[in-house]
C-alpha cells in the first residue's frame, strides 16, 4: 500500500519531463500524473457476476511556446526525452491561443493543508463480495420485492501529481469506497425498479450494506401500481434530495466560467444580480477536511478557498480556471480541474445551503402537489433555461404523500424555478454536490 501511495518517484519524473521540455525549446510547461487504483465486485441473485481490478498512472505534458500550446499523454515506461521533444514540435505548429497559459506564479500554492482524504484500509475482494451479497439479500427480503438488478461494492483511490516550470510541485491522493443495490418490485408490465447506495472517503463510515438493501427494497415497493395525474399548471413540485442534487448541478453549470465565455449559459449576463430567491445561498469549498470533493490544490497548483457563489440570492462568482478567467478578464479562483490534457473550471464541495423547516413541514405546507423521486431524460437547455423532464414520484394530497405517480412531465424555465425555490433543512453533505429537499412553485405538469 505505501508504494502505491508514495508519489515521490512520479513527481521526480514529472519534474524531469518539464526540464527536458524546456531544453527542447518550450517557454513554459507543466506535467501531471492522474493516479487511479480500483477494485469492484458485482453480484446478482446470490452469485458473483464480475470482479474487476485496475490501476493506472497517466502522464500528460503541456508545453507553451509564446501563445502556442500543445499537450501529449503517455503511460508509464515512456521515453521522457522523446515525449518532451514531440510536445514541443507539436506546439511550434499549433495555432495561437491568446488565453492558454500556466497559472500566475503569485497564485500558486506554496503550502497546502492535509485534508485527510486518504483511508489506507485494506479491503479484500472477499470483503467486497460479502458486502454486495448482504445488500442484495436484505433488499430481496423486503416483502413485495420480486427480483434483483444486481448489487455491487467497490474500493479505490485516485489522485494528482503536478509539477510546473515556475516552481510548483505537489501531490495528493484520496480514497473512495461504495456499496449499491438495485431491485425490482411487481410483475410483468407492472414492474418498478429502484436503488440505493452509499459512497464515502473512509471505509468505516459507509452505511451498513444490509441497511442500504433494506432502503432500496422499501423504496421500490412504494412505487408499485403508479398512476398518472391530470395535466395542470401552477403545480408545486418537491424535489427529493436525490434529484435535488442533480438540479443544483444545473446551477453549477450555469455559473461555470467556461459556459459564460462560450455564451452558452442563460446566466452569462447576470453577475451581481439576483438569480435565486432572497435568503438562499450556494457555497463551494475545496478545503473541507474529509470532504467528498476536497482538493488541497487544483489542476494548476492553485489553492482555492471557500466561496459563496450565490449569496442571499445574488450571483457573486463564476467557477474559474486560469485560461477561462483570462478570457473573461478575471483571475482564477482555484477551480481548474484536469480532464485529459486540458484544464477546465469545475466545482468542488458544492452546497445549496439549507432552510429552516423540516421536509415534513415543507410537504404539509404544499397541500396538494407532486413529490419527485426520479427524473428521466435530458430536456434542459442551458442557453435559454428551458426545462422539461419526465418524472416519477408521489402525489401530495392534504399535505401528505399518497399514491405513486409515473409517466408525467414537469416543465418550466430555470430562471423562474431558481426564484421560486424553497429549501428544507435536511442537507446531507457526504456528497460532492449537497442539497436539501426543496419545493418549487408554479411548475407545469403534463399528465393524462
């Protein structure tokens, strides 16, 4: 385990690669190694269906010559000198990019905190198998569950090794463990499917597999014999936390600096203006100890800080990497993430901050409405904000969840939805995107 975690050799190779690139004619360069170690076991109906194990250290070198840039990738064992010379040769014939550059030296992290992201617990394939079987067995034991779509358990770690030609050198690793199960209730055309899962940085903090299985079984049984409901306008819709997290992802996409620079965000002209209901805030913090999406520095060597992206409903920040920030006439806020050979801005530990009332109180306050547990399709236009998606869930009647609902569509515009959102207080911050249950008023529901 220690040899897998120790990144000193990789950091040395990355530094050598930069030196060779400079000798070959590069003005500046950075080298990154994306590390990955994983193993998983999947089971179905009590039998192992698959066992997988993988590990990789993927190198990328990015070189700059004036305003020209080129990137190349390689696996371990490559010839350092040949790779550096190839990257420089490519850069010499590349078109100019006025915004591509390394992060400013002044913004680089010179020291960074230990965020306790790595759990070195050894998890064997037998332990994974037993966990997956326990989750499936518990789910199948729930009355009304008729079949299994499978269960799984996984363990792994990943991280980043980064060196730049202007003095940054650092690395970090983070672990990740998970349990999941998916089951079926009902028969024939009346079958329904649902699932549950848990994912944590630390193995000991995972929910018990049997508890995950029980929750999945109970969720799917409640979905048996769904109905359609009449088409209606001005319907209040409540988003279960599971789908609420995805909705907050739409907000993150709309305030991503890359989308703003491309003019593909419906919020591109709204900086400093109110985009959420007053009193609502969205925060992003990469430095949370044991945070699910924490990182001591970003893909360019810059340490981000906690930012309130939207404060009291007012848009305050974009997610920015160095090149995106330069294109917008701004400065990076440490949100650059490596994706292959490129760097693009992204959130870290993103949260729609909770409200003051419980989910039960929020449901009671609705009277009649629709509680969504699953969304279907991709009917979201991030340029205009138009929103239309298939949905399943439960009808709310007299402030209580009643019968299951399926085959309906909800529609509105994200601009209006943001301004009509009311959050509950049940946020769960174990996910990289965290959101409480919330209600959105005034939506259109297309049913029978």
